C-alpha cells in the first residue's frame, strides 16, 4: 500500500490533509516537526512526504535536505505545504530538494491531484531507469601528480567532445575530492555530490542511488560532482567507488575520471578500472619529474605500457622543455600536444563554458574533437554511425584529408 508521511506542527492540518487524501486509500503517518518526521521516515519508508516549513526543532527546508542526503529517500516525492507564499520561499523549497510547493490554505481537490501526480512521476522514473548495455563503458582516467597541469580542463573538454562526436552521454566523475572543480567549470549548481552516498553501505549501492547524484549538462554530458567542503572529502570509501564504477559502466558508453594528484585509495580504484590513462605533463622540470614518478608507479602496479598515454599541455608560450626532451626523459612518446591557448582556457574556467562549445571554429576545438575520436571505442571508430553528427563529419573529413596528403 502507498504510504504518506505528513509533517506539520499543527494537528488541525494533520486532519485536513488526511481528509483531502482519504479517498485515495493511502496509509498515513504524522509527525510534529522535522526531526520526528525524519525518524518516522526511517521507520515507515514513505512513498511521499508532505511537510510544512516553519516547525520547531527542525523545519521543512532542513527536513528536505536531510531526506535527500539519505540514499533510500533520494527519489521519493516531497511536497511542501506552507503559508509562506513568496517566490523566494518557493525557490528555497526546490533548492532544498522538494518536488512541489503548495500554499496554505489549500483546496482538498488540488492537494489530492498534486499528490497523485507526484506519485505517478516517481513511478515513471523508477520504470525508466536506463537498461544495461551489452557493451561496457570505455573508462578513461585523467591523471597528474602535479597540480596546475589542466587535468580538469582536459577531462571536461574531452567528455564534451565525446558527447558531440557520438551523440551519446558520457559520464564524468570528479574524483578530486578536496578541491574538485567540474561543477564550477560547467557553471552548474552544486546540488548533489559523492558525499550524499558516502554513508551508504556498499551492498546497498545500486543504479537508482547513483542516478540520484548524477547531474546533466546542456552539452549532453553527465557528471558526479566532488564535495563542496574539505571536511566531506574523506567520506567516500574506495570500495564504494569501485562498486559505483562497476554499476555505472553498464549504463554509459564512456566514463571519464578526473583524478586527484596522488595515488590515494580513490585514485587507485579509478586507475585500476581504467582502460586508458591520460598522464598529463607540462613543459617544465617539476611536472616531468612528477610524470616520471607516476610512470614508475604505474609499472609497479602492473599496468601495461599501452594503457598509458602521455599528453603534453603547453601551459606557457616560451622557454618550455621541448617535446623531444620530455619524451627522452620519460622514455615515452607523447600522444597529443595541447598548444598554448591560455586565453581560451582562462575564459572557459571563468565563465564555466567549455571552449569546445564556446569556440567551435578554433583549432584547439578541432584538436579535442579529433582526440575524442582517437580515444573512442574501436568498434565505433571502425563503423560510420547511422546518423552521424556534424562533429563526426568534420572529424572524418579531416581524417580523410590527412590520408590524401
């Protein structure tokens, strides 16, 4: 039976709400404040919560946030029912995680209709969880032991490039847990992060829980953001990340991981799962030395050499180490050189707009489109799409022109 939890400090409204939905035949429970409501929710596992805003001990905003932090309540509908009528109050309700907002006093018929609509929407969401793919995602890790090399810029623009070439939805995982910037660099509000599932038991993690923390960007890219606060950075266990990646790779064509500048537990989980690792280096001695340490560590971890690709990012225009010197020092060939384009990188960061979107005709955008194609699955590269994207046609033309030379 469908279960409804009513949270309000006024007993009269308990009765009014119960009367409004009585004909629907739902099981009901009540609480007098947000703290009691949270405890009741954990006991009864409601299908929908109706809550007031202004209550003692814990108000409706805090209750909504607390419910959304727990994986078991990530998808249940929350209806705010309040006498606060300002637009700002409605926006705060939605920001806290509510699905709908209805003013007091209310019409019983309207409340009944809204409750039914929310329940139908939740049921539809459960039924439309993406099915598993026959082919697993290709996982590409972006890594550097030295900060300031442009790892996040590479991860974001590569991900958007893959989305545009193949008309697919790549998933970008921000695993720079102390200072992750993916959400900021996409100009996206930071609503849900890895910290929201950090306390979920490994055995309880499933796709619906992970889907509750996935955000969508207008480019077609999906991402999971890193926590906003350093105090939340250490909460996600490596085992939880490993379970998450195992589940997510069944639902996406590509997963890109933007890693911390270390070999911590989360980084190792992502590196182990990766099909390819993009090791980013800049043309200066400290970066080359850090890259050498990374390459040595990869070897000790048993990663085959073909799993590693060296990416050179020219972060300054003059006096940098040459490509030949870097390749000789690392005993590895550079796969791609990202040319010095500081203005575009800085603009992209400051305005939260990846340059492959903001500057489609720039040479660096063509470079990233080609890189996305180069790093794609072999079966995709070897077969023309039934409905090729404009970006795919551009890449293919450049590829054909090079072969003619």
